[in-house]
C-alpha cells in the first residue's frame, strides 16, 4: 500500500516531538490537501545556532519542485569560524509565501530567545 509521504513525515514528527519546534499537520478540506509544515531542530543544531547565528550571519536556502508531493525543504545555515556552513534547522512545508515563512520563523525565534534571551 502506497502512503502519502506527507503523512509519513507527519507520523515521524509525532514520534520525535523533542526535535520539532513547529508542526502544522497535514489536513484535507473537501478532499484538497492544505498546508503542512514541519520545523525540525536537533539539540546539536540548537547549540550551533547559539554558537554561529548570533552575529547575524544566517542564510536560508530552499528546494522547489524536486519531489512528487510538492513539499519544499528549507535549510537555515550559520557559518563557523572557517566560513563553513552549519545547518541550524530544517523546515519541510507545502507552503512558501512570505506569510508562511514568518509563521514558522517566529516560533524558532521565540524558542531561541527562551534559551538565550540576549
């Protein structure tokens, strides 16, 4: 039986909530798939964000149209002392508008401010 990859990712998220900072679950309205977003940050990525992202050197890259389920993969990167990119978080989403980006960037910021208020 072929399962929808979005549902598989959502199932993974529900079993690994310690790494999830944002989850907008897959949903269907009148048979049409609506927004799905998963924000993942491991403890090592959180420490990397504290170490490498506080100076404002963050970049974001995304994939578009590279899979059958129409999801996008966003990666936030910081840079170490050797200017080597370090992944700080990943977001898998079916949405890509500016409002959608703000929707998951805000909880990430809030989470980081709880850890490092300055």
